[in-house]
């Protein structure tokens, strides 16, 4: 994995090479290089290891996702702010199966750093509501559930939210 600033330097060098190809009348090479420069710029905003970890999670391969996330050594310096949020979000999802205390810490940090998609933010808040509910913090769980419901615009979490509200009535 390249550092985030090195990715921008590589993109800049490819663009300069593309411009040089234009001046040498190699228009096709120049166009190709300008388009090729988009790859490091894309990887600046979307870290390749986080993308691969999401693919592993989609297949329910938690060990594979952990392996890809382990390649990111210093997330504070190697990732931009939103990527740090997703780094913590993925760790929270994986730990929610085994260690709720640790998962809560990661979800809170992910929400603090920010997530790009409302759906991911809703899932994080729903998980935090579940943790609050297990610890008998009914007010916090209720507010988190309401926030998750507002963020869930496609009603994909409708059943889980309703189920958690029913469980909360029993507390």
C-alpha cells in the first residue's frame, strides 16, 4: 500500500507524462495516460484494502476481511478521514460478533470520523443501539434507533428497527 500522498504524486507524474506525450504528437498515448492517472486518484479517496475487506465481508468471510485490514498499519496517517471512519466501521462489524465492548468503541469512532453513506451510518447507529439496549440504557438506545430510522431512507433496516423497539418494550 502506498501512502496517500505518494498516490497523488504518482498521479501527477502520470499526468505530466501524458502532457509530454501530447507535445510529442502521440495523442493516443497522452489520452491513455491521462485516463490512467485516474486510478491513483480514485485509490486516494477509496483505499484498496478497505475495498477488498468490503468484498470479503459481502461473502461473510470475516477472517479474510481481517487479513486485508491488517495490511493498513497506521490508519491515522495512511488514510483520509472518511477512510478512517470506514476502517473503524469494518472493525466494529467484525467485532460485533464476538466482543461487544470493543465493537462499541469502533462504531463510536466511525460515527465521529464520518461515513459517506447514510446506510452505513444507520447500521452503525443500529448496532450502537443494540449495545445500549444490552446495557439497559433505554434513552440512549431509543435516540439511536430514531436516528437510524431517519437515516434508513430505503427502509432496508425497517424489520431490525421494529424488532429492537419490541425488545425495548420488554426492558
